[in-house]
């Protein structure tokens, strides 16, 4: 398993091995766009916090923070959340924005792991010509009571 992404140039295991890494190693996976992923302190090992970099809308700065639970199953990974809070501009606090919306999200990741069996040493090795793939089905649902001036 990958233990330190700063010293690992390329993951050499199979896609199945990668997708089923222990949850303890999820915080080692590099995140895109300067987002961060961390384990929620004092919570179950399967609960994480995802912080997205600030987003700018007109004069507002909004930084979504999502708490999510990850479930590993034999052939899929399920990430679900019902909690998101918005931090950033003081306007969000003034209009009690975090009390004005309900958030639900779910992503189900599945994968196709194509490997070759070497007839020479009977070990499973990845091939540069495999058709490995990851698929995701996801939904995000937000019910919101928009504050002025967004009505």
C-alpha cells in the first residue's frame, strides 16, 4: 500500500488494491485544486472532513466544508454526506446561511480492474495496455431558502 505520497512516484499495485486501501490511508491521497481531506477528530475512522478552496460569488467568499462517511465494500466505495457548512464572508453569518439549507450527497465508485497473469512466475502484474477504469454515480441535493439579494 501507498504510505507516503511524497516519496511514491507511481502506485504499482492493482486498481482493486488501490480502491480498497484501508481507510487510515485515505488522508494520504493528494487532493485536487488545493482542497484538503482530514479525519474528523474523535469520530469513527470512516468519517472525514473535506474543505474546498474558497469560491467567490460577486462580493462573497464561500468555503464549503463537508463532513462525509466512507464505506468500503468488496466491489465499491460509497461516500455519503448530510452535513455541509459554509464559512467565509461575514454575510454568511449575518443571514444565518448555514440554517437556510439542507444538504445530501452520495457517490458510489466502482471499478474495472484488468490485470494480466504472467505465465512465467504466476504472479498478477498490471499491464501498460490494460483497460482499468473507475466509474462514479453521484447525486448532490440542496434545498435552500435564499437570502436577499438572491431571491
